[in-house]
């Protein structure tokens, strides 16, 4: 308590001190005549914050928070079609949301990033230092306009506000582009799937004799994805099956053991018999009544649903920059993006014994009826894989439009100011035709012969001729008529609109100097409102569906913030303290949803000797629940669950959703490290940084498998999220957002960059050799839910899991000349296990190395025009992912992949 009071007092003192400095600076500026310099041109970049870890923009300032610089050349080393996919190759990131990890959900259309594996909501994404709408979706920014990306790998809430718990990704646009660029590429896997077509273009030019500048860019992508999952048999149709002794084994070719294509009799004298298309019976191989079995003709959603979701999108961004006066510039941005597609989702099946077919069913073959009557049975349970009439598609359409107006300027010689307002609108529509309507399906299944007409009718029609019921024949694959299918299925719909209104005003400058140099300050005010309004279809409102439906919702939150930051040089040119600087920041945030909260940071840097600089930070970072976590409802999917309670593996329905009663998170972060550029080795730069992050009241969505394991470990709150049938088998799991007690991670990042002129090795050779090694060692990543601690390091194969490898590294080696270039890249993942909370007999995963190679050739055209042809092969040796690692964010599920493209410059 004393420590908390002290920290609050420190933060308040910093804020008041800096506000006083600002007032003095304004007074000083008012007394200073404006310089009469009509030829002075204010460049926007010169007054914008460029250090993503800080608000201080003094040239030469070194922020103490570790920052990884990603250049356009780095992004082009791979041929990914959005920034997030390229960043996910870096070891600091986990590809939590992607077409690979969200294979049966609309989130596959998004491309957020996840630093440290702490969740996408704990990595704040900025566009030129400002928040943008569309849920941090980097696939809504045209890659061709990006001039660089700063990745802050430590907490930065004091500088940038809520969400910067794991760090910040600041994407910078090329506002001064002159000329035209075009990039065209195509690609496909060695198995002729996942085919893509991609084109992007950008142009920039001056207007009004150089006072203004316009930049326009856009891109379009079509990717066919990979369908079905079973096209990779070591991924699709895999599951953990119980060995009966508390252990499980990951096996391939697994399907439903209690449902069949055409229908499986699951009770009575004919149990284990399946219906042929003509209504006759066949034996169902391997039938035991188990939920999952290996081999035989056991059906599986993986035979239809996607391994990599198809993608279609386009993005357009326009920017106008204008020098209003010699000291003031204006920027206007308009950005619009759309992603949409339709592909198979998952089947609405009848499994087990829940669906009853009576002996008087109108469609029951005579031989089957006679066998039931002879056995004295009046009905039987039918398990049916309904791929012939109730296998819904997911049809989504996401559109984002954002407008931003910004002003930047200089006051006097030492002060810069910026202000902006941004309005963003995101519309996300989802329809899923093919889900069963509970009452209609119940009535249609109960079909009998009308004694008056001799025709099949719904039993309910005998007493209510105006019911409109259409009887359905479930005996055999293809038996349901189109009319019956239309009657028993419907289309869940949800139309979600989110809005972002953000505004900010800040002032940066150097009010005075110390003997070691200028003191820099930054102060500012920000305000933000986020709101969501979700409407649903009429059938959703009446909860007409058996499996899934959405609920309408509406909600919003507002936050008002004030921040201040100072950077002061304390010592310079002293032995061992060649450049000692301190940096401190504080932010006060007032949320109408969760109240007021402080965040703060202090740190220091020092150059101990020539080229060797140390850095240290300590920060309190915060995150309030976002709209999705508070208000999202009815996210739905299927997941294979290993249940230690029953010793079985089943495919369970997983329902996610929001929680408006969430408390804000508080994180304590420490980073310490150094950068070294030894003068004795020109071209070499390296950095090593330790990180330690501890989050209290973690807002997280516990995965379905973890929910089961936490329940087994004694957490009764988690047990309450699991619904079981009469036999004790899991039917569905609620996986909505909750506050856990603690989330913690620590480890070390390494970054090594070396450039060597080729002539030093081969005198006649031009160009440069370049090497970059990025590595992360994670010591601990764990959660504590108030009763049990779960460790996630090395638990790296689980679909939807939270695990990270112990070591992850990328090493790039290449040569770049005036016209030609080539590179090779190795991606390393250390050994681990599929799931360290489950006793899998074959769950060990060896270390992996993926090799990528690429090359390019540049051909000059007339004048300054040129064309560059490039090619890339990823996963050169076609290394297969581990058995069952479908949806893992680390392993390549595609295989060898070829890309060929051309970049043109005019």
C-alpha cells in the first residue's frame, strides 16, 4: 500500500512539474517574436513523434524502452501480403490470429499482432503514432505505403495509453512518396493449393508548387486457402484418444464414432448399423458408442472445413499534406478496407442418442421397422452427420472507413505541437446459412403417414393442418429434400458496428538545458470514445437455433487522459558515464466504465564506453477491457477436447463471448539490457534485453481445453462453464472472457545485425553481405487463477492454446547488390510438447528449422524507371508440422510454397 501511494505521488509530481514547465515555455514563446522566414517549409516528419517508446521527439534521444526497427527491406525478405504476417515471423510475436489459427471463424479475416504471447489486446497498434479503428487489424493498411515499423518490446502505457502492456507496434507511412510503385505477385503451394493473387500500387506527387503533397495507395488480395483440413492428413482428422489409464495418444484418421453419413443407429438391437443411401443397413466399422474412433468410415468436419481460410480483401488509403503557414502543417487521411468471403464452417450434426426416430416414422424401411418391432422397441437413437443439408457456410463481410485530420507545428525554436481528431467506423456482417431450427427440425423429424392421403406428413400436421411443417427424411445420405432442408434450417445473422472517436493535443520541447545537454518534455491531453452496436436476425432474437445464435448488444466507453514525460541528460563525457540520461512519464486515465487509473514509467540510458549503451525501464502499465471483451456474444466453433474425467476425447461445441463486469488489468514491467556497436567491427550492431512482465486481474479468454483442465484441478468456477449430457460427456464449453489472478512472463531478446561490404572479402565484388539474427528465450509464461498455476512455456502445439517455445529465432543471410540480391533465412523453434497439461504418450515435439530462400533482379528502364523481379520459396524442404498441430501459431501447415512477383518504380 505504501509503495502504491509513493508511486502515485511520484506520478502526480512529475505531471505537475512538467505542466509548470509547459506554462513557462508558452510565456517565453509569447515574448519572442516569430522569425520572419518566408522560405521556411515545415516538414510533417520533423514535428511528429518518431520514437514509438516515448513521446519525446528530440533528435538523438535514445528511449530506454527496447525497440526493434523493421525496415521495408526486412518486410520484403518474406513475401507475406500483410504486415502482421511478416511481424509474426519475428520471435517476439505469436501468430495468435491468422487464417491458420482461426480456421473456422470470422477472425481469420483480421490480422492483429501478439507480442510475448500475452494476447492481441495487450499489443497496442498505432498508425503514425495514432490509434486506428478495425481492432488493430494490420491487414487494413496497404503494405506498399509503409516506410517502417517500430516495435517497442516493453510496456508503454504511460506514453500511449491503455493496451500497451506487452508493447507497441507503430506503423509509419511514406508521406513523402514521389512517383509510382506497383507490386504484383502470385503464389501457390507445392500441392497446388493456397493459391494467391496480389496487387498493390501507390503514387505520390506535389501540388501547389510544393506546399502540398498527395499520396494514394491500395492493394487487393485473393487467396483460395486450403480446403479441407484433411488435405494434410497429419493435421486434419487428428485427435487425442484416451488409452484408458489417464493417458492419451495423438492419432490420425480420427472421426465421429457416434454419427455416420446417412445416419447411424446408436441404441437398441440394431446399434452399430448405418443407413445406405437406399435405406438399407451396413455395419459401421469400429462402432463402440465412443464419441471419437480411429479409422473406418467415421466422418469428421475436417473432411469439409478449411485448414487455411480463404481470403479476399482490398484497401485504399489517401493522404493530403499541406503547409498552411511557414510553421503549421495539416494532414488529412482517408482509409477504407474491406475483407469478405464465404467458405464451409462446421456441421450442425446429430451425435449420440439424442435424436429419436420412432418405429412409425414415415421413411423407415420395412426391414428396419420389422426388426425393431420383433425386438419390442418403439424407437432408436440416430447419430447423423448432416453434411447433405445442415453444414453451414460462414459468409462474412468486414468494412472499415477512417478519417483523420491532424495539425502539426512549431512555436519558436524549441517547441513542437500536434493535434488530431480521428473518426473510424467498422461494419462486420456475418451470416451462416444452414443451422438447424430447433422446433422446425423436431417437428419435421417426427414424420408419419397421413391415413387420409397415404403420404408422409409431420405428426403435428395431423392436428394442425396449417402448421406449414415439411417432413424430412433422414434415412440415408441425400435423403432430405430441398424443401425439407429449407424448412428445418435457417441463417443466423449478426451485423456489428463499432465506432472509434479519438482526439489528442500535445506539446513537446526543450524548456532549458543542464550542463550535460537539453532537457526535453512532452505533455498532452487525449480523449477517446469507443462504441459497439450489434443487431441480429429475427431467428436469432427468438433463439430458434439448436447450436448457435447471436444476441443483440450495444455498449460504449469513454476515456479522458492527461500525460507528461521528461527526458534529462545528467552526465556527459565522464569516464564510465559518457551519456547518462533519465526518462520518466506518467498518465492519468479516467474511464467511465472502470474509473480512474494511473500508469507510469521511469528509466535511464548510459553509454559506458564508445558504442556500448545500457538501458533500464520500470513501468506500471494498464489495460481496460475493450469492446469485444465486454460486449461480444456467441462466438462459436468446434474443438477436440481430451477429458480426464471420463478418459475420453470428444468434439465439443465451444461458445465464447464478452463480460461487461471485467476489472482493468495492471501490469508491472521491467526491462534491462544493452546495445553495442563496436568500433573495431564496423557494421556490427547487437542488443540484448531482459524483460519481466507481471499482470494482475488478467482479462483473458480461457481455451476450451484449459477450462476442462482447470476444472479437473479443482477450480469450480471453470467447472461451471462446462455442460455435460446425461452420460457425463461434454456437450459444450463456455469460453468467454474472465479476470484471472495473474499472468507473468520473463525472458531475453537478442538482436544482431551485421553488414559487410562484399569487396572486403572479394575485391572485385560489389554490394553488401548482410546478416540479422533475432532470438527470444522465454523463461516463464504462466497464469495463476487463484488456485492453480499453469505454465505455458514449451506447450506449443495446442490449437487455441497460450503456449510459447523456450527458444525462437530467425537468422537471415544475404547479399544485396545494385541489380541483384539473394537471401536465405532459417526459422528455429526449440523442442517442446503438444500440451504440457495433458499426458500424451506421443506429445513430444522435436526442434524445428524451416528454411526460406529468395532472390531478386532489378532491370533499369528509361530514366529513373525500373522493374524488379523477385521469387521466394518458403519452407524449402517441405518440412511437415507436428502431428495434430492444426491451428498452432508456430508450425507451417502449408508446406513448400512458391511466390513469384514483380515490383515497378516510375
